[in-house]
C-alpha cells in the first residue's frame, strides 16, 4: 500500500533538488566572466539532461540493485525488483526521480571548478561518466546497502555521497586541466580574476539555500509518523542554523584578514555550512549544528586560500573548498557531535571513537575510489579528444568558440533600414522617423574666415565612478551643456587602491572608471580644469586625470553647422 503523504513529500523534495540546478547556474555564471556565461548555462543544463538517461539506463541499478557489498547490479531502464530498498509507502518511480536529481547535483559541482577553459565535448563525456558509475558505485556503498552501510557509516543526505564526490572530481579535474590564462604570474603568485555579476551569484546562493530544505528535509523520504515529523523539523532547523552561523563566522574572519568583509567568500560560507551539515543534519543537536557551522565558516576561508595560493588549483567558484573539504569535514564531525538518537553516539556525547572511526573510514574509502577512477577518465579524455580549450578560444571566451554565441546578453538588435538595388552612390540616407520637411528649421549662420575662427578645446576627465554626479553638476553650473560619458577600465602608474577578492590581491591593471569628454570654446579651459580638480580631489590614489587636446573643427550632423555654432544648443 502506497502512502500519499510520503510519496508527495518525496516528489516535492525531488522538485526542490531539481531547482538547485538554477541556483548552481546563477552561482557559476555570476562568479565567472561574461564571455563564458552561455557556456556555463549549457553545462548546467546538460549535467541534468545527460545525467538523467545515464542514471536511468545504468546508474540506478548499480547504486540500488541487490548485488553485493561493492556493486549493485546492471539493470538497464530500472526493470528489476527494488522492494528491499524502497522507503515505506513510496513507489519505485517516485524514489527513482528523487535519486536522479541527487545524481545530477553531484555532476554539476564539477563545472564550477573547471569553468572558463574546458572543452564542452570533454565536459559532456566526464559528466556522463560521473552519472554512469562513479557516483552510483560509492552511492551503493553508502545508501544502497553496501559495505559502508553495513558498517554503520552515516551520511544522511549526501555530504560525502553527493558533495564530496563532486568536489573531489572537481579538484582532480581542475588540477589536470591547469589554471586559466593569467591566473598566476611567472613567480606563481595568484591573480584575482573577477566574476562579472555578483547579483547572479547571490541569487544563486539564496536559491540553493531554499532548495536545501528539500535536499536534506525530504531525505527522510516520509512524513507519516510522529518520529519522522520531529526529525524533519530538526533537519530543517539544523540546516538553516549551520549555514547562518557559517556566514557570520566567515564575515568576521574575512573582516579581520582582509580589513573588509568579503562578499563572495561570505556567500561561499553559506554553501559550506549547508554542505557540511548535510551528513549529520538528523543526528546532531542545534548546538552541535551551530558549532559545526562555526567550524565550516573558518575552514572555508583558509581552504580557498590554500587551493589558490599553495596547491595552485584554479577554482573560480571555490567548489573544491565548499564541496570536497566541507563535505568530508561535515561527515567526520558527525562522528563527534552525533547525539545518539538516530545514529551511533558521537565521541563528544560519550560514544567513544568507534563511530568517528567509521565516519573517517568511509570518507577515506570514497576518496580512494573516486580519485582512481576519475583520474583515469580525465587522462583518457585529455589524450584523446582533449580536455582543455585552446588558448585562443579561452581568451575569446567559450561562448563564441564553443557555441557560436556572441554574447549571453545580446538583447534585441534594431534591424537596419532596407536598401534597394536602385539606390546609387549619391543617395542620402536619413536615420530616424521625422521627415526632412518636418524637421526643426535650420538657422543659417555665416562661416568664420580662415584664421579668425575661435579655438576649440577638448577636455577629457577620467575619474572615480562615485564622483561622477558631483562632476556633472559642477560642469553644468559652469555653462557646459554637452558631454560624452563612458564606462572605461584602466589604471595609472600608482596602480590604485589595493583590493582583495577571496583573499587574493586584485590586479589593478584595469580598474573601473568614468571618462567624461567635453568640447568647449566659450567656457575658459582653466575654469573647467580647476573646477574638476576641486570636485574630484580626495587626497587618495585614483582621484583621476585630466587631459587637454586641441580640436580642429566641430560639425553638428542635424543642421550641418560647423565650428562655434555647432557647439550651441540653440535650435
């Protein structure tokens, strides 16, 4: 007899875990450069689309088949009997889709660490391999009745089975792949390569946090008893608490280390707390979850720094630190903080070192298996179709080279006017929709004779974005009626104010600036210069520069006026 409550709970959980793909997509796209955004989105889509049939055809049977301690069974298309593993009252296909989305999550983790330089074809191959047999085999050991489950190993919702496996694959893949061009200087010192949209990344983290309640909570695979209801409440509370405490801890640590609270690192901390608590969210008390969250918040900072500066692993998202390090750590810490209500009692609660030893054994065993298999797969891909995109493709961006996508932010382009074959070289084309006869009348003015025309000067001001409004208002008060404003990137010899991203100094070769261009005649040049200096001055490096050029002539396109009259705003 099936249970409606249990089945609906499992299906809702499956839907929430599926939606984590959106969170991962936004996170990865935001923390990488715009020229690779489309490639990132395609990878996250294909993780799920490739992983689904692979898990259906092969992976599910290997993971949950009644085979042996090491391996399930080969059961294409899930045709066998799985009654021995099904949760109470939950039909096979509900359980199958629930496990499918977990499998896809593990594969998705890898794309973040290997972003911006991996060939798309290679990515599809190793993503398939993860879903076919890497994740299912270790998953069988933990959740499918394998030898670790028999030993009493506890990984409630996948700190090891899902996250550590994905994070370990990411680490090995990123190491074999090598760093992005320009990530390290000739001395091996890391350079910060900034992502393009912190808003995307933040939204992705919030989506993941929300969906994690399904990831952990729905892993009860039932809600039809008082015990399960109580457990689900505890899981929800612990999941949220660990993430929140981890964020607060990382905020403080980065504030102390970098003199400012690091935005990207703090958002990483939320994921670190979620990943770490996943193994023992049902087994620890809220106090234990809080202490674990504090540990994750400290560890994530130093783990990111270690892989970036010491191990020389270029991980744009910190995926290795979040998923591998915190996944393994959270599993082991469960052996310390487990209260004994739903599992063996942890060391800190009087249970001795036995449970801690089992947790450590499980982590080490899974690491050994995954390392061996994924290393072989990556090396085979590297020496056959190739793992890494060419230097030219990487510099240009994988959007255009791999997918023919000029930009992920193209918007709508205005179609050009239709030109017929009857037009000749003397045809004049008029842009806009106002007929010539109805245009604003042109006031004809006499031209200056040669040698008598007034002098035109172009003043170019490069300044901080924060000072632009003050500069604009000051120029208007001087009588400046027109200016051209551009967002630019650049630096001077002083390299600007030092900044940090994930603990790495940001190369100041290109800092965001505002460039204001003004052409003047009547207004004294010295007045413009002195006013700009007064408005822009702060006394700190990066206040800006002012360039002055001679201008030969000015032409107003609409009226045809030239020289001084072209600068006037009189119709």
